[in-house]
C-alpha cells in the first residue's frame, strides 16, 4: 500500500502502464514510485548496510563511469513488473539516500514489443504532465564497434532539473550472446544532481 494518496494510481492508468511508473498529482519527482520506492527514500529500507556496500564495491570495477561520488546498487527479486532495479546512492552517505532509480524489463529477441510498451508509457505520461519539457534522443553505445547497440529514449524534464526517462536498449546480436546481454525497457527517475553527473561521466 502506498504511503500517501499522492502515490496511488487509478485502475485505468494501472491497466495502461502496468505499474511501470506511478505518477502523483504534483510535478514533484519525489512523488513517483517504481515498485513502491521513491527518490529520497533510504535504500536501507530494502537492503542492509553490508549488502549495499558489497554491491557498490562489486560494481565499481565493472563500470568505468563510477567514481567516489556515486555508487551503483542492483536489487534482484520477485517484483510485480521489473526483472531488476538499479539505484544510485552516495557511498559515504550513512543513510544511503536514493538519488536515482531505474526499473528494467527484459525483452529478449522482442525489441518491437519493447517499443510498443515504451510508446504507451510516453503517451500517457505526456497527457498527465504537460508542464514538463520532453526530448527524444538516440544513444549509440560507444563500446560497440559495430554501432548497432543503441538506446532510444524519451526524457521528461521538470522545472527543478529532475527528470524521468523511458528507454529501449537494443544490443548487437553477437555481443548479446558473448556478454549475456538482453534487450530491455528502462524507466529511470533521476535527481538533477545525478543526471548532471551521469552526462559528465557516462559516454
């Protein structure tokens, strides 16, 4: 059950979005949830301190964009919608406040269905939050020499600089096999401070 009425979704919207993203009735990113979790929550509500530290240390050598500013934590389990969740927190924050949440749904060898679901989410969000600025982009993953691994995403920007993005990531076939990668849908909620940090460090 959600903590406040602001975080409840109507049955109609639930059926359309299948709970990918739960908007409130205010243009405040803290009022959005993914699997019942919001920006500004403490990750300690869902993982122990030891588990968070272990995840941060495990992921640090795998991703060259990770610095001492933010650490990345994966949470896998039986969620209603997503295959797994990803969080960004500050490693030295004793409360491990969440600055970024990303929900991931796998679409193995069915990227067209990913685009269908992405379009549904974007259309509904566009109707509900007309005051946000919307941008559509395509990102080519630099680690793929073939240039065939891409992410197509739409971002919604709030006046605060916080943002939400809905993306479909499609990977080149041989790389998927070699690295056990899966095409996927990603719904991401980000505070401005980490969105700016990502643009600076992820390329």
